C-alpha cells in the first residue's frame, strides 16, 4: 500500500535539486531588503545633517570617516556624493532583486517540472480500474490548472513571505530606534491584518475548491463532447449539448463570481485598514515633529518605512489567501499521488507466452456491480484460433482484460495460466508486451498513419509498415490519400472511417509480432468481403501465434479451430463451427438470423460450394 504523504512531505520531495537555488534566492532577498532599507537613512541624514545642522546620527566609525573627509561642510558643497550613495544603494537593491528573481525562477521551474514528471508517470502506472472511475477532464484539470496554481505560489508567493518577514523585522528595528511611540502604533496594525486574513483563509479555500471542481467538471464535459462530435452531429444533438454546456458553464461562472466577491471584500477591508494606518502615522508624525520629538528627516524616513511596510503586509495577507488556493490544489494533486500504482508480485518472472492458455474456474465482478463471469473454465491450445461469441454484457471483453492484466482476479476467484504459470506471477509489462489487442473502437493518435502503425516499434522501416498494412487490407485505402502514409489522421483518427481505423489498428498490432493476438470485435466496421480478405491474409501471416477472435458476426468466427459461446457470464456452448450449427442453441439461432442471402453467397463462394 502506498504511504500517504502530507503537503510538507510533497514540497520536500519536489524541492530536491532546487534547494541551493531557493537558498540563494532567500539570501539575495535579504540583501535586497538591507539595501532598500538604507535609502531612507541616506535621505534622513541629508535632510537633518547636511541641509540641516543636526549632528550625524550614525555609528561612531561612520561618523569618524565622514569627519576625516570634511564633515558636514564638505558634504554640503559636494551633494553629488549623497546622490552617488543613494544610486549605489538603489543599484545594489536592483542587482540583488534580479538575482533573487532569477534563482527563484530556476528553483520554482525545477520544482514544478519534477511535480509534472512525477504526476504524469504516476498516472501512467495507475490501475486501469482507477481510470475507468475518474473523468479524463478532471484528471487533466488536476494535472494542469492545479499545478499552475502551485507554480504561481512557489515562484512568487512563497518567496514573498520570506521577503516580507525580512522587511517587517528589519524596518521595525530601524523604526523603533527612531521613535518608539510611532513604532508601536505602526506595529499595532500588523496583527489586525493577519487576523482578518485568517478569517478569510478558510472561506476562500472552500469557495476555491468548489469553483475548481466545477471547472474540472466543465473540462470533462467539453472533452467528452469534442471526442464524441460525430455522435452529436449524427443525432442532431447540438442544441442539447450547447444547453448542457451553458448550464455547467453558468454554474462554474457563478462560483468564480462568488469567489471574486469574497476576494473583493477581502481587498476592500485591507485597503481600509492600511489607509487608516497611513493616516494615523502621518498625523502622529506631524505631532511628534512639531513637539520636537522627531526631526524632519526622521519624519520623512519614518513615513517611508511605514509606507514600505503597507504593501508587504497587505501582500502577506494576500499570500495567506492564495496559500489557501495552493493548499486546495496540493490536496487535489496529492489525491492522485496517494493512489496505489500497479505492482508486480515479488520475484515476478517473464515466462514464455507461446503456450496453452487456461482459464480455470473464473469468477469476476466489477466493483459495485453484479457478477459478470461465473465459473468460466476452458483452455486455448497454443497456436490455434479461438472464437468467442456472446451478447452485450456476456463477459467477452472482460475475459481478455483479465488475460491482459488490465484487471486482476481477486484471490479465490480462479486463475489464468499460460504454459502452466499463473499470469499473476508474471511481470505486467511482460504480459502486455506479449499480447497484441485490437478493440472495436481503436484509439489512434493525432499523428500520421505511418506513426500510428509504427507506434509499437517506432524505428521500423516504411517497408515493414506497408507490409502490415497490406495484411490488414488497408494499404490500398492509404494509397488513395494525397500524402499516403504521411497523412495526418486527426484527433482519435477522426479523418478515417470506422473500418479504416480498425484496419490501421490491426496493422499496428501485427507489427507488434506478439505470440498472442486478440481481435475484440475489431472487424465489426468492415463489410463481409473485406472481413474475409483480412482473415485470409492473417492466416498466412500469423505463424504460430495464438489468435482469439471476439465477434458478433458468425462469418468472422466460422474458420476458428474452436468457438465458445457465452451467455450471461457462463459458457453456453463450445465446439467447432460445424458442431455448433448442427445443434440447437444460441450459435445456431444467430447463424440463421445473420446468414442473409448475400452472406450465404459469400460463404458458398469462398468454401467452393
């Protein structure tokens, strides 16, 4: 079982390799604060001790240095020195600010890259059953939008916390050395800002979670709709889908508006508090200056320090609010990372797969559903062609998903062996590499036809790709395209017909050269003539491979060495085509229904009747 990680553990994990960059950024931020805080002191000294007649309020070594170069009179006649000092302080602040931003960018991008890599690799290794229970759009939302929220927090707000703390501490130390009374007044506003930020923290987190989940549902619906655009157009459901989108979009928009209302309230209150702080300090500073307790230069410097505190304190409150969003995003990402990956058993092996396949007393049901396979027991001899016929929901595809270890049989529910070895004792990657599978609705990438066929062996030559396409009876159709094998098939192969997609998928599977080949109703979209041609071509090219044909069409199965009929999760009949049509049962009934005159003519012509 995967050990659950908290957010701090995740941050520590993803920070590995970026720690040095974070440290450099923090040090540069501290130096930026120091240089920035020195500029008001230069202004204070200029006003009070250069323009005015007050003594230098500086450490003794600095006073001694100034006296050696001529003291106040020299600086009055050489004001350019003050200008250079201020310029150097500004330059130092700018340089260290640049270093800080450069290294925090390196640190944050490294952090997010590791997060994306880890998240993507983890999703790739999650069980097939997990993917079936989660919407693709929501997974994409977690892997993109939520990662982006965290990236913004790490690259901007996390360092801003450190920078603000440095600035508050450093500025308050200087302010207290200048005027204790005014410093306490300025300090009194800081807890108020933190207090109201804390009040908004949980409210913002809740509203952000609701809005983010609504956006994930909207993304899932959009992805689903665009994927099924052909179905939408075919049934004229555009208006219905637009209305459904509008409903979800309105829900999403309203939640974000509520989020905006809350943050607007938050910022409004913050502006009121900080505005009161500025007015209070200015009024009190004027009183202190009139009473002689604060010099004019000191007043100017104090107001500068107070003003420099306002935005960092306000931003620290904003960081607390944004931290709630990042916390939500971390939890949504952590939900995925906490899911257990597929695991092989200890000492998993790579056993030969060109052996007899035995299904021994298989019982299986999907989580929360009624049993779908009930005491299934049969053997597929190596090198033979085995046909499976059955109605929708009879368990045909489930059997193949169990063989391919997309699902694992629970303990006590039977076993599947190849050459006498339980497939649960084999490496999953090995089992899947040795089984080629073509589904009724094959998936094609948004690439060229050549790249789709060569997906299982990317370095294969065009000649081999063409050979597989010829066996799958799709080479001629590809040749009719203007760009031939370099034709882009579009998303999910939308530019190809259903039969062409199936045949391209068959060519891809044949290129895999697996010892076990499964055709899961993968000839359903081709006509009987093409179906026959493909089966004949396969006979001459499959060699010693074990072939499993799942189909609803009798003509696809009739040449199989053995045919099994499933009904309601149980084996109803088993035998050759000749045996099954000579006895009463489901197979004979379907045969009689499907054998139209055209099917009879085709069958008789091929069999030489």
